[in-house]
């Protein structure tokens, strides 16, 4: 498909959704989210590729599941694609489904990461650089992060089941 034809199709879809009789604030919310995540993806690419800062932390992006700039490339793209799907489906509940399942997968991955860190000889996260090292001294911060992510996983699983049931009933 030619890029010009693709852009015309997208434009016509956007034009349809912004017509007065089809107005829905979901479109605005998702459009802003899409643009923000596109910017995050591009900024992450710049930080990773040109500044060689793949492991630079991004505390201001933690709520999106982006902990380092390297995460931002992949997860930023994921949120962009999810936003496009939600945009064309015009369904904010579908967005909630995406978010809840994302956190199930992300928290499971973090559990595996921190579990592996406990038994690794390579120290990728020195205690002094972590947020909780004053509460959990020495290596105890490793299991604390693991348990934290287990709690996030439980909450995300419960939210996913609840939101999915609600979303399916709404269809």
C-alpha cells in the first residue's frame, strides 16, 4: 500500500470520528496518548542510539512501564500501536484491557528479573542506586523488589479479569 493512500485512509477515519454526531472524548484522550508515546519512543531511540544511554533510568516514565531508555523504544511503540487499535475501535474500555494485561506481563517479567538478580554475580543494580536501599540494607532490596512486583502482578491479574469481563459484557 502506498504511503499516500494509507495517510488518506487515516485522515478520512480521523475526519469521521471528529464529526459532531460521532463526538467522543475517547478520541482526544487516545490521540494525546499516541502522540506522547510517539515522542517517548523517538526520545528513547535518541538516548539509546546516539547517547549510548540504554540503561539510563527514567523515573518520570515508570507509570508507563518504562524504567530505562531502552524500554522506551519497545514499550513506546507498543503503546502507540495499542492507541491506534483503541482509536479505531473507539472503545476506552479496550484501552483499560490493554493497560491491565500489559501490567500482568510487565510485572511477571520484573519478578523474573529481580529473582535472577538475587542469584547473579553481576551487580546491575547496586544497592546505593535503588530507591529502597535505606529500608532494605545489603542484598535484601532484591527480594523486596521481587515481592513488590509479585503484588503488582496480583493486582494486575485481578484488574485484568474484572475489566475483561466488563468489556466483554459491554460488547
